[in-house]
C-alpha cells in the first residue's frame, strides 16, 4: 500500500484527491503543511510554487511515497484578475509533476478587494454571506452558478497529475 500525503486539511482538496486515489492500494493522509508563498498567491508562478512546496512538505512530513499539493490563487490578464489553480505531485525519487486548472475572471468588486490586500476566501465569505466557502464550493462554484465546485476543479488537476505520473512511471 502506498502512502499518499495530501498537503492540506481543506475538505474540498481532500475530496478531490480521494476521488482519484480511492483504491485499496493507497492510504491517504491529509496533513497541514505550509505553502511557503503568500497567503493569497497573485500569479501562476507563485500559485504553482505553493503547490510544489505543499507536495514536497507533505511527502517529507508524513514519510509518504507520494505527496500532493493543491494551491488556489489569482493571476492578472489584461487588467483583470482571474482564478488560477495548480497542483503538484512529488515522490521519494525526487520526481515532481505539476498541472494547472481552470481559469475564470473575477468580478471587479471581488478583484478590487484582493488588490487591496485581502484573501479571496475572506472576500468570498463577505460576498456570499457564507463562512468557510473555501472548504465548499469556493469562488469557482459561486461564479459558475454551481456547475463546477472547488472539489471538481481540483479533481481535474489531480487527474492530470495522476495520469502524467502513471505515464512517466510506465515509460522510464
């Protein structure tokens, strides 16, 4: 059985990993680790780096076979802020694989709050009147009217990670 350390205690992210690594061959261990980036990543680069850091920290902390890190952030395109999401998978052999996810623009009133220094999760809690939205549907769920929730968005990233890793391991 392989130990898969998930670098978070966020329920939406854990659900995403569980949906892909669900067989009896995996023991999933959620663990609280730092991203070593800003609390609110403000670029693809910073968000991707946070995912890689979480994957590596989880791998080490839990002495796992595989570490997975998932990170949400925002990035700017043509003056608009867009959601961005990255994942990373790291293993004991030093392999690190990354994948990015869906992007949608944020409404101006949300973007302005982030530019003023607030975290997206806090802004969304105020915007929707719901607490812990980052553990539930997330901004992606709100702004896609429920068509895509946070777990589903990260599930896609975990699929990309697992598929790349499987391909890489089969073709070494």
